[in-house]
C-alpha cells in the first residue's frame, strides 16, 4: 500500500511507470526576466490547466529579489500564493519547487505546510530545498555552509510535529519543550519532495523524503540517476523534473535549443515523443516551464491540453 495513496495531490500526480504533466507559475510567456503575475489572469489559466487534465501547478520560492542572479524568481510568497490558488481550484495538485528550508524556521514551515494541505483538501506537494542565491544567506544571517544541516533539521522536525502531539524537540533551531504546532495534517504527514541533492546523499533522501525532484539534464544521464534512486528506495517514490519549453505554432516543428536553459523550442509532435522517452527512462512527473514565447499563454495551455496531456493525463479526475 502506497503511503500517500489517499493524499489527493500525490494520487493525482504520481504512479509507478507513468508520467504526468504539471505547469510552473508564473503562467506567462516572455523573453525577459520580468513578470506581471496578474492574479486574476493567473487564476483563469490555473483553472484552465485543471480542466484540461494537468496533474499539478508548482511555484518557486524566492525569498529575495536578486537582479544579478539571472531571473527574478517569483514575486509572491509560495504558501500564501498557493492558498489563493487552492481557493480558485478544486482538484489539481499544488506544489512548491522548492521552499528554501534553510531560511525559514522549521516550526513555521510545519504550520504553514499543514495549513495549506488542510485548506486545499490534501493537495499540497512540499518541494524542499536548501537555496542557492548567494545574497540570501547573509541577509538572513544564516551561514551558507550550514544549509545541508538545516535542510535535514527542517524535514525531521516537520515530520515529528505533524505526527505527534506536544513533541519535545531539541535541534539547531528548535527548543520545543512545551506547546504544540497545529493544525496537524489530515494524514499526519505531507509528501515531501527533495530537490537536487540538497547537500545530502541519495540514500538519505531515499529514506527521509517521499520523492525526488532533480534538475533537467541530458536524458541518458538522468536515467542513470533514476536507476540509482530506484535501487535505494524500498517502495515507489516518484522522480520529477522541470522542462523549459517554447511551443511552436507548427506542430511538426523540429527542436532547437533555448539559450542558457535546459529545454527547447519545438512543435507538439517532438514534445510528445520526448516526453515518452522520459517516461521510458523512469520519470514520473514533468513540470513544464514556459519561456521565450510570443503566443498567448491560454493558447499554449489549450494546445497542450488538447494534444499532449491526453498522452500523460492526471491520474485522478
């Protein structure tokens, strides 16, 4: 029996030997790093994605805006933004890709995550990471070299306070001897997806997380990583990755690389073939990121929903 088979977000998104598709906020097509993220427009597109059978919607966590980093991240706090998305959708999974655990207190994280999971009726997929923007660590007065330890602490602390009432916890940032963190998640747990290595061994991630989100890379290299993951996980734990795309109006257009990003411009025919290749190599979920496009976003989502998603539909209606 799968641990999270009754968790609505997990069950909609993940199944062994199957691939599903998600989208990444902001649901905008642009050639630069600026974003509007008009909330009304984003919710219209989120509901469109849900109705078309996408499995998930993910948002990144960008605690600070760094104009020198290469992109401006996402302007809204991920927990507050996903709570807003939850109120405007009914069944699509809602995920973070990923919360920077090293810059947030574990007890605050536990409460925010449990609140969002309960408010969304168990749709939250908790992508967790250590963070990588150099300016953020001194701003928060956190030692960058401590981030791997802080990542481990966050996951272990959250799991304890989700499962137990009035736990006593002593760790680097937590000295909990009285009181409790509420609400508790409905399942006394929330699916945690580790991101990259986060300073850990694959074995630690396999034991302490419920899935692995890794960066996009060459397909055969990704397959070798997945083989290692499957070898060290005792039960099915999904493997996910992002994919940057620019969908051509010509469905038969051949692929061409997108500068800097690991992704491509192509028609839907190549995209479908590529996604089948990822599924064959063991990838369970792909989060599509729009980049460098000049077509209306709703038009792109509609084409993906009509022609691509039926090959890789959400697992629950």
